[in-house]
C-alpha cells in the first residue's frame, strides 16, 4: 500500500447507505498529514504576522514533512 495516495480513512461498507461509502472526506493520507502538521506548526509558533512569507513556509514544509514521514512508513 502506498501511503502517499491511499485514503486517509478506510472505505466502509455501510448497510444503511445501501453500499460502500468512504469516511475520508476525499483526503489522501499525504493531504491529511500535511494539514495536521501545518496545524501543529501554526499552533506552536510565535506571531506569524511578522513574516510575509511565513504562511508559504508552513504550507511548503508541512507537505515535505508529511511526505518524508509517510515514505518512511512505506518501508
């Protein structure tokens, strides 16, 4: 299984909905991990408004960190 492209949550077969449904809201593991890392970076940081490129730094690096973590999990 490739953690970079697989759904963040398992596909569940639900009798109530008449078939298979997903609980991932469309996020892959990479996307969800990047969002969680970005949330952590922003919550545990000084005032980001001082740097105009800080949000770009968070968005770029959260994806890099998530990709590195998930690639390590693929091993």
